[in-house]
């Protein structure tokens, strides 16, 4: 499905074709607003989705495995760019 993501490395929003599957996505249950809801591997990078109405964040050169599939580490990365 096509979604719009924030890409800080490019300094803009962009539309990507993201396929979310059990193999490429980690979901975090019991999220409150502004908690990290999911992380998805995408083309040599990662998509970090915060719960709420913000655009997902696209970060290059990192994967879910690199951060240990960890919600808190995903939050730290998200905060570095936002």
C-alpha cells in the first residue's frame, strides 16, 4: 500500500509503496498515543510508526535487527530525527 513518510535525510515527505508482513514488521501491543506502534524493514532502512496522526519516519541504513527489535531503541532513533 502507498503511504506518505517523513524522510529527514531528504528533508521532505515522500510516498512509498510499503508492504507490511509478519516477516518485515514488529508490532508493539498496548500502545498509548505517541508510543512507537510498529517498526518495519524497508529497502535497507526502517520505518518507525508512532501511534497517533504523525507521519511514519523513514531512516536509512538501519534495520529492526540492528536495534534488537526494541521499542525503546526505536523511540530513541525517532527522537533523534524529530
